[in-house]
């Protein structure tokens, strides 16, 4: 299973990223990310089915691959949100938090 996944990863990763971008552009009026994610998952699932059909393989590991695809979509969308590629308004705050001086034994 992992050997097969590693074989298709170089083709699958750019396909996932491009599909996420395409779905975001086409379904731009919808704010619900789960709807967009389900569209991407459907497209990727159909691509995998088609590839299995033409290569004459069964799709025993398809659910495992789709679970990994789902996680990769989450990471991709989070990255695009953070970098501003998708204008979600959600950003990570990397502002340093001041450390309190409680428990400090030094006398000033």
C-alpha cells in the first residue's frame, strides 16, 4: 500500500493543490469550507478510480489514500489561509508572549 502511495504521490500532490485552487475559484461565493473540501475529495476520488480502472487495479487502499488526501487538503488550505492566498481572515498569531516575572528569585 505505502509503496503504491509513494509511486502516485508526485502526481497526486500537485493535483490536490491545483484542485483546491480551482474549487476555491469556482465556488468562491460559498464560505463553508466543508462543502469545498467535499468537492475536492470527490474529484480526487474520481481521479483515483479512473487511474485504477485504466491500470487494471482494485481500489483496496483507496480509503487510506483518501484519508491522507483529506489531511493534506486541510494542511494546504490552512497554509493558503495563513499566507493570504485565500482571504479567510483567519491568521496565526506569532506575537511573542511576555513571560511573567512570578517565581523569579532575583532581587532588582
